[in-house]
C-alpha cells in the first residue's frame, strides 16, 4: 500500500464524518472502513462509532445528518450519552487528521510496531 493509499483511509473517514448523509449510508460507510482499514485503531473506532450511532438513534433519526454537526449540537446538551458520542467523534476526527499528516506511511508504522527495523542508511 502506498503512502497516498495509507492517508486515503483517514481522509475517507473524515469525509464520512463531514458529509451530510442518511444514517443508513453513514453506517454502511463506517462498516466498510471497519472491514477495509489496515489500522486497527481506525477499524475499532469506525465499528465503535457505528455501534454508538445504532444504540443512540436506532431508526429514529431520519433525513440527512452530518456527524460533525450532531457532535457540535450534543456537546452543549445535558444528555451524557450524547456528550460521549460527541467526544468520540472529536477524538476520531483528531486521530484521522493527525494520521493523515504523518510523515511515515501507515505500512511503515504497522511494520515498526510488529518489530521491523528499516535498513541502515549507507
């Protein structure tokens, strides 16, 4: 996977959170990220966010919604579950932004975590 491909999954996640779409569409896209991503933290975040959306809204939320707007609205409320949902969205957004700006490609980060060491510079 190229460096561009590595950063694409983070950009895709940010697009999902910033897009105005139906909850069904958003859930489908989050599920795809959870399946396709090579980043375990992103996989877990996407699956957890989808689960949180299902438990928080179920079939009640209709029309098109933007996750970042929901998060902003819920932050100011008094409902603890909705505040946690808002915090989760902000955390995922921040993580994706940081990872998309990383200098090292994701494959290298994963390889380093698995014990790989880069060859010595000559």
